[in-house]
């Protein structure tokens, strides 16, 4: 594994981290989930990312991870960076989502119980809340850190203007933001215009989620939708309608560039994502240990030439 410094902080993160959004819930095979976590750790993946609502059912990914941690990785807690989040709908009534102090503090307490932990390493606000004053949300994050229930805080899905406001408030409170978690991949590049610059100026790390566009940036959809894919799963967030003819044409062409480099398209997509040194880590999902091994293999060739980048841009802009 290779590690990168997370912004201007004391933390190094593995360049590939594992997220537990899909395939770790109580509808999934627990032994497969355990094998994926242990394989990841053996490969040097020291960062595991969760959220209150990951499952299904919501909360079950945290519960399963807590069990694996206790049974298999108990002596390795200090070698791990474990994150969780709150922001999306988690429980009924007016206090079960968004960004109030009431919700964030209660949600983290619930997460810690499910994870069987005293603290998480990073606690994120999962999405900006248009109605709660930003000061309230940031003061709740600060409070959580000062209580020792999280060591660091992060933001996810905030645009650069919202991020700047949050950064300023948290700086005043004395709790700097460690990391931002935006969606970023060859098909979704909104962070390139402003957010990445802001993060670098402010010394904040960045970890991109869905770097494989939920699996589309691999060779799996070139000849249709396989049964063992997220697009075919009734619990998956990737709709089959997203696999359009035009997307498949691009995927085929990108795949050719990858093969010329001696990589798979999934590997190329990760190398492309990490080409900017401000990208601390890519946050992959996986359904098998094989996928994790393949993805970590991308780090064997991180060089990407100007002509390859240009060819990729041309394919994506069509
Ligand atoms: P990816 O874009 O990496 O997609 C992962 C999926 O791609 C896998 O489940 C698998 O799907 C497929 N895949 C992975 N490796 C390969 C490979 N080598 N070859 C072929 N297919 C492959 O990431 P996710 O969308 O899963 O997101 C990753 C993490 O990011 C989440 O677990 C979560 O922690 C975080 N996240 C955060 C969000 C936020 O709002 N902050 C939102 C979404 C995610 P298949 O089942 O088809 O094999």
C-alpha cells in the first residue's frame, strides 16, 4: 500500500480506502463481508468508511463491521481509521436526518453502539442542510470532537462555497476540518473547478467516493448487465438506465486505453482519480476480495502521461 498525507494534518491515509455502502448489510453474506475487510487490512488498507444508514437495513453495515472488528481486529484498533457519517434519513420524525445538533449527536451515539467503539476517527456531516444554520451544525461537530467521540471531522457533498463557510466557522472553534468526501470520477468532475483548489489552499484532504462510478468504470458492462452487478441488484443504487449506449461506447474506448497500459479499466479509473496529489485517497466499494486485490494493483503503475490524459478527455467530452 502507498499512503498520502491528508491535507496539512498528522494523518496519512492509504491511497485506496474501502467503503461499506453496499455488500456489508444484513441482506449480504457475512463471511464474504468479513473476508473483504480482512483482505483489505492485509493489503494495507487502514481506512474503512461507513455511515449511519449503510445497509440495508440501515445501521447493519456498522453493526457487521463492529462485529468483525471485535472478533478479528480488536488488537489492531490503533492501526485503523474508521469513519462514519450522519445527514441522510435514519429514523422517523423530525430529528432523524439533516444537520441539527439534536440529530448529529444522537446519531453518532447510535453509531458508536453499533460499532462497539468508544470513538470514531472521523465523523462527517454527510450532506449540507439548507434549513439548519451552518453554525449549529459546525458547533455540533466541534462538540463531538471535544467530547472525544470523534478525533476529526469531515464534510461530504458540500460545494466549495458551503465548504469555505464551514471551514471558517470550524477554524474559529478550534476544530479544523480534516477531510472532504465528494463524488469524483471520470463521469462526474464538478470538484475540478473550485473545490479541489479550496481544499488545497486550506490544507484539507480529499477522498473521492464512487471513483468507479459504482462499477461503470470497469469492463463489466461492456457486453450487457451481468447478474452479479450493482445495476442488476434490486438494492443497488446504480439504475440500469444509467448504462446507456453512449456510456458503453465511452467505456469501451476507455477500456482500450487501459489495456494498452497493461491495466484493467477499473485500475486506470483509480490512477486517473489519484493523478492530482490533492486527492488523498480513493474510496472504493467492492463485492469480492478479487475486486479489492485488482483495485489495489492499480498502485503498481500510477504514472499517467499527458497524451493518455488528453485521449481520456476527448472520449469523455464526446
Ligand atoms: P465505486 O465507484 O468504487 O463502485 C464500487 C462497485 O464497483 C463495487 O461494489 C462493484 O460493484 C464494482 N467494482 C469494484 N471494483 C471493481 C473491479 N475491479 N472490476 C469491476 N467492478 C468493480 O464506489 P461506491 O459507489 O461503492 O462508493 C464507495 C464508497 O464511497 C461507499 O462504500 C461509501 O463509503 C462512499 N460513498 C459516500 C457517499 C457520500 O455521500 N458521502 C455516497 C456514495 C458512496 P458490483 O456489485 O457491480 O461488482
